[in-house]
């Protein structure tokens, strides 16, 4: 027997059965009982199908909203990143402007002093609790040596007490070991400016009958050759004659904020003077 004739009979039987079932199904649908059953089934399944359709629609909306929110979140992240970059650029720009302003003031101070000076940055403060010193980024290699005065635009900062290769240490005028000859600018009353720690100094050895008042400027006398004559130490913030002994108690606040130094000038000469 050939292969084609072997499978022909089963195929005819299957096709005949499918045709019979289809005819029967169509016949049953036309019967009133089957229509009633179909109606009951539709009535029962319709709410469930409606709920499934509603749930599918809600899930679809939720999914689209989720995708939208993901996109918005990514866009927000990018915008925040750009804002931070702009803020950083603005901050650097402001810092550059402030530094330029400070350097211009230092340049004007340099023009006033008839002596060679070198600019320096404050890189650290002495962590010791017993001294008030600052560390500068200039040292022996740049010609810095012990005893040179250090100035800022507002006035006198202190003097070099240690010089190393590449950096140096400055004793601030508020250090308890600091002392310099000073004079009250208004009345020319002399005294010794003594550091008191913190951000305070005192003007020692001022007689009780001397004319000193709160607000008077205290400047360097130039004696001793440490600081340029006429440069400002600070301003008298307290003066009291109610003390034992023959001297007043005079408190001086430095003209320079010694806790926030950034750039300073080191005067590279032993004999000091100011240009007229």
C-alpha cells in the first residue's frame, strides 16, 4: 500500500466528525434551553469580565503613570545636577572676586610701605592652646627670617618667630608672649601693647592721668625697629582707672580679624618706615 492511501482514510474520518460536531453545535444553539443556559452564563461571567477589564485598564494607566514619573524623576535629577554645577561655578566665581579684592587691598598697602615686601598665604594655625601663631607658605628659600613683621590690610598681624624651608611661623600680636612699643594716635600716649590671648591685647604702663578713651586708635611707635611706625595695632575698647597702682587698665581689640587671615605681607627689612 502506498503512503498516501495509508493516511487518507483517517483524515476523512476526522473531517467527517468535525463536520458533524459543528452541525450539532449550531443546532443546539438554536434550542431555547441552550439560549437560556448561555444567557445565565453571560450574566454570571459579565461582572467578573467587567472587573477584569477595569483592573486591566487601571493597571495600564498606573503603568503609564509610573513610566511618566520615572522620566520626570530622571529629568529632576539632571536638573538638580545642573543647578549644583551652576552653584559651584558661582561660588568659585565669588571666591575669585573676593580674592581679587583682597589682593588689590594688599597691593595698595604694598605701595604705602617704602620697603620690600613679599605676599604670603596663611595655610594653618598653631593648634596649641597656649600660643596664637599662624603658619605661612613662605620660608627661608624666599628670604624670610626670624623677626620680620607681618601685615594685613587692616593693620599689624605679628612677627616671624620661626623660619623653615618653604614655610614660617608668625606669632600674632594677641599671643601672650607678644609685646611691642605702641602709642595712642590721638594723644601720643605711649605704652606696651601686650597680647592677652583670644582676640584681645592690653596697653600696659599707661599712667592714670593719661588721656585715653574708648575708640582711640593704637598704632606702632616705630621704636625697637619691629613694626612700621604709624601702622595700626587696634582700637581701645575699654579703659579703666579703677585699679590699684599708678597705671590704667586699657584693653585693645586688634584691627585685623586674626582668626580669619588668608593673605598677608611680610616686610623683608630690619629698619622700617612708611612712605609719605
